[in-house]
C-alpha cells in the first residue's frame, strides 16, 4: 500500500483507539453534569480551570465542558455509529449482492430493482424520513444509516461477484461439488473483498458525515450523547461572536476523520487494481 | 546494406546494483524482404529485444550496451526518446494484443488517417483512400464499413488485421511482430502468416517475427534465431536448423513437439527451468539442463560460426563445422 | 456387451443472443444433435476450429451447463443436470482456474476433505497428490501466482484427480504452455492414465497433440460431429475442415 494509505490507516487506528479509551484519556466526563462548572463556560483554549488545577487545552463550551473531553466522547459516538452501520450495511449488501449474482434470473432482477429504487433517493432524504418516523437514538440512527447504505454494497458485491463467477475457478469449485455457501463465502467473496473494502472505506466516511449532518440538524442523536455533529451545532451560534473553538475544533476533527477514510479508500483501490499496483 | 543490424544489444532490468541481465549481447541482422524468426520459451527475452529495437524500452528496462543500425544509420548514440521519433516511419511493431496498438475510443478510420498524417504530408481524403486500400490489403471484408467501426465491434482476428494494417500503413522498412498470432486459433494464424508473407514479397519489407512456436517459424521464416535465457544460442537458415539443430537446446525444443516420436511414447523433455538472471549463472546458461554438459561448460561458450551461415553458442554442438 | 462409461445422446445447445440496443433476439446453434460414447480407459480427442462447439460440449459433458436438449448417461444410468462425482475437468487457463487467494494445499485438499476422501493426515494426502503430478510437496504452501505456468497446470490436474474421477475432460489444457512444458504435461497425462486407468477426453485445436495422446478422434465442425476416426488416420483428414 502507498505511504499515504499507511499514514491514513495508522491515523485512523490512533483515532479509533483514542475514541475507545475516551473514558480514561478525557480529563472530564462531559455527560456527567455534576463535573461541569458553569463558571468555566466558554473559556478560550489553554485557559486554566477556576477551582481545580486542570487546563482546558481546547477551551470549553457554553456549559463549561472541556472541549477536548467532549470531542473524545463525540468521536467515540461518531465512529461507533459509523463503523457499526457500515458493518451492518456491508453484511446485508454482500449477502444480497452475492445471492443476486449467483442465482441470477428473477432473484437478481428483484434485488437489483429494489437497489435501483433505493439508490434513486438521496441517502439523506431516506435517513431523514426514517428518523422523523422513529425519533432520535443511537440504534435508530444506525438503522437509518443501514437503510440508506446497504444498496451501494449490494450493487458493488453483485458486479464484483459476477466477474468472479465467470472465472474458471468457480466452475472448478462447482465441479468439485463444494456446497454453494462455501463457494460463495470461501472462493467468491474473498476475491471481491478488495473492491468491497474500498467502497466500505468511502461509505464509512459517508456514514459518519451523514450522521454528523443529521445530528447537526438535531435529528440524529439525543443532546445527552453529543457526537461530533452535535458539538459543531452547539458551537455554531457562538462562531460569529469570536468563540470559534466550540465549533471549529470538532469540525476539524471530523474533517481529519473523513479525509483519512477517503485516503484509505484511494489506497485500497490502487492496491486492488493491478494496473496501478506497480506504481 | 542490411535493413537492420544489431550488435551486442544488452538490456538490464532494475537497479544498477543487482540488475537482471535479461538480454545479453544479442546480435542480429535482417535483409530486405527477409523474415527472421526469434524463437524461445516465454521469459527468454524476445519481447525485450523487439522493444529495444523499436525504441520502446521504459524504466525499469535499460539498454546498457549495443549498437542498433537501421537502414545504415547508427541510432545508438541518440537518447531513447529521440530514437522513437527517428524510427517512427521506418519501423513498426505489432503486439500479441492488438489493443496495445488500437485506441478503443476512436474509429478505425480516425486512427489510420492520423497515423498517416502524423508521418506524411497527405490530405485527409487521400489518407482515407489509403486507409481503405490498406484494410483491403490486410484482408478485411467490407473495408468501407469497417473503416467506420470502433475496435470493439470487430472480432479478435479482424482486430489483429487492423493492427497490422496500422503498422504497415506508412510502408515501414522493418516490421517487428511480437507473437501477433499467439492468441488466435490455427485457422486465423495461418491466414495472418500468409498475409504477412504476401506483403513482404510485394513490398520488400523486412520482418522480425517473434514467437515461442517453432512450428510457426518452420513454415514461414527464412532464418531462425533461437533464444535462451537472454542469449541467442543458435542461428541459421530455418530449414537447416530445424533439420539438424546444432545447439542442445534447439534439439530439445524440437524433440518436445508431439509428432517427433511415435504416438503413445513419452516426448523428450528437459529437467528444471530456465535460470534466474540476476545474476546470470556462471558459464553456459543452459548448463544446468543440458544433457551434453561437461566440465568445459563452466566457462561461457562464445557464439561461433559453424558454416552454412549458421552460428551456435556451445562447446559441444550437435553439428560440427564441415 | 460391456456398458460404456459415459454416453451423451442427442445433445443440442443454443445460445440466445441479444443483438444491440434494439434487443432483437436471435439464437446461435452451438451444438446440433451431438452424440458421444466413451468407454472406460479410452482416450478420445476432440478437434475442430475455434467456435466449432468443443468447449460447449465439454461443459455439458461435465455438467457445468445444462444442454438445451439431450441426455447424459453414466454407466447406463441417466444423469441429472449438474456435476457428477466421477467426472472432472482440467481448464485451459490455469491462472483463472485456480482461486488466487487459496494456497496449493487448500486448492487440492478442500474438496476431498468435504467429501470424506482423506483418511489419514491432510498434509500427507496433499504430498501424495503433489508427488503424483511431479510437484515438490514443498510447494503446498504457495499461492498460484507464486508458481510457474507449468506448475499451475500440474496443480490443476492434481486438484481434479484428488477426488478420484474416472473421466477426466481436458479443454485446451496445454494450449497456453511452451512446447517443453507442454511435452511434460502430455507425458504426465499419459502416465496418469496408465497408472489410474483414467478415461480421457482431450480437447484441442492442435492435431499433433491429439494424435500423440488419443486413440480415437472426433472432429467437430459448426456444432456437429463430422467424423470419428482412429488417431492414425487423422493425418488424412481433409484440411478444408480447418480452413474456413
Ligand atoms: N517491465 C518489466 N519489468 C520487469 N521485468 C520485466 C519487464 N518486462 C520483462 N521483464 C522480464 O524480462 C524477462 C524477459 O521478458 P520478455 O522479453 O518479455 O520475454 P519473452 O518475450 O521472451 O517471453 C522476463 O524474465 C520478464 O519477467
Ligand atoms: N455463453 C455464450 N453465449 C453465447 N454464445 C456462446 C457462448 N459460449 C459460446 N458461444 C458460441 O458458441 C459457439 C461455440 O463456442 P465454443 O464451444 O466455445 O467453441 P470452441 O471451444 O470449439 O472454440 C461459438 O460460436 C461461440 O461464439
Ligand atoms: S556449452 Fe555445454 S552446457 Fe552449454 S549447451 Fe553446450 S554442451 Fe550444453
Ligand atoms: Mg513476449
Ligand atoms: Mg474452446
């Protein structure tokens, strides 16, 4: 993989680790209102706390929350929602896509027709409608993202699997009378994986930004569990009054995460494409 | 004057510290109207030799030595990029995959006309007429219709004919054909061979025919060069070499063709595989597989003439000089 | 009389072609009423120019493609559509016929393991299979792209033989190989046939190869069998069949 690919992979892994370890890394639990001190509200980056000796490296928000802690927890939620929905959508899409490619005929026609219809709606519109029906919540936004994204994976998995199924190693596996599920999972799927992972990295970025958008609009996660999108929204009103840090730092973090995903997708695509592998 | 004269062409691959000596001191010449076949296993360096003559080597492939003289002009002194332009209208190359030559998004007409006008000062209509005549000459039926077609609308055999037409359209003095029939079936292969044969008779074009198939060389070429592990191990008039091979490797190639032994009996084969070339083995490169190898073969055998316009690179050839 | 090992009766196959953007459908008759009988231990060749229907017939015989019309019989029993335990195939392009993400050992042992054909250790089983096709058992841990063309062809043969077929169908199995490697593979097939009592159906466009390997030769032209001769008489065939 290219150096850029490795760099983005490592950075992404580090961010994931930081998000996982948020309760231990953060100086404050931003959800525990008891630890917040309203007197510390809207302090600029680098300020010292009034009562205890800590420093607010990235400032505080309107409730006196340490931005750094809030961002670690926000990253945790954003990544959790993004990764979870990506994994679910990938699984659902792969199962349906492989089924369509292998079975062909009416199964293929049916699945792909649903995919076409689904893809003709903008993802955000679908998610908005679903969330409006179900109301906010982590599991609900994961479901909404799953519904909005499975079709991409189904389409990718189907076309990759169609190419693979034309190859003689699949014919050989059929002749050896291997069970169909085994041919699909052990032979076809691994050879589709490079393409699928590329799409997954791209769609992870899409899922995270979709979640951030929904949360920013106030439709995604409840205020008690602020993801990056909600943090940005919270700071938005202070942006013009010079208290840039409440919005900008979570925004920057979001940009970094999305950029990493896209760079990673690019590197994976190059690796999967033999014409570019040598470069 | 030979159309092409190559002296000691040497090609390395990769870094300067431990390069693969992929082509080593290859010398050859081709006369006007002559077909010379370059034969050898895959990986023996045939394509690299052809690319080097055509000036198409790109890193990590490097020509590190040798002189290439085309129509009496020594081109070796020029840098690779200038060579390409200088050679453009005197030499053309066709490849195994016709799509290496043809542009998938352009009509056949556009490609042929632009190839003509890139090299010669010809009007559009005149160029179009020439393109039409060329398609006819390479045996395309309904040439006027095919002219309007895109490459993907043609069958594999027809595409290769068009690629050959595109190569010949500026009447090159030398045609380098790198296995253009390998991907085609026997019928098409025979047709393409007949086509090239007729063309060189009509126009005196010199042909370097690269193939891994001695059978193809046998019926078609005037002279044959046998390549092994980057070196020419035997050369001579086609009929003589195939009748009485001098190099043990040529003999092995001939012995492996079905039909050389009664049906049902095992074919002669060689143990092992061609050697790695970074670095190449000491002494004779064929030594590890050679049934005639002896102590002397630890030294590198020189390429020596054996009479009848033949050469062999072996201390113990099967045919001794008269 | 002794029952033939395999019999294909009145096989026809037509492909539906959708032509261009108007989607006008036409059919292409790839096989037209082809019958073929193979006796146990026989070696039969199929020759014919490209497009004459050889590969289509091969895929129908092994059960990869259900024919439009016709039946297959195995030792006198009618075969249902689909693959049969006693028939295996060696493919032309060994590179595409081997799963690029499976090691040699998995390629060879997977099916026998599933069908309960491995009685002792799996690595011993793989070593035996590799030795039989003249490959070093050390290659077991390699991936296909780490093998030479000749080695890949051998792995393809070993994989087919590992499930103990009685009929081996080879579709242009040596066409892509250099002459020296082709000779090795032809020798190997001949030796395996003798040792295992295999029945061989060998498809090739190369008359020399078929004449070398087969006792009986079937000539196909435009989807029909136009002639069945002994290999010795093949030389006298009208060459017009191979020019069109
Ligand atoms: N672009 C390249 N990069 C690295 N190695 C190459 C390249 N092209 C050819 N080679 C190597 O050079 C050797 C000779 O190749 P080639 O001339 O293509 O053989 P042939 O045409 O006789 O089959 C082979 O070992 C091949 O792997
Ligand atoms: N999947 C397919 N769809 C449509 N036509 C096909 C298909 N496979 C083969 N054909 C056609 O059937 C004919 C016979 O092909 P094939 O059996 O591959 O011949 P051979 O192996 O003798 O070259 C050819 O005209 C070919 O174009
Ligand atoms: S020089 Fe020796 S090893 Fe080389 S080909 Fe001749 S006899 Fe064989
Ligand atoms: Mg080559
Ligand atoms: Mg075929």
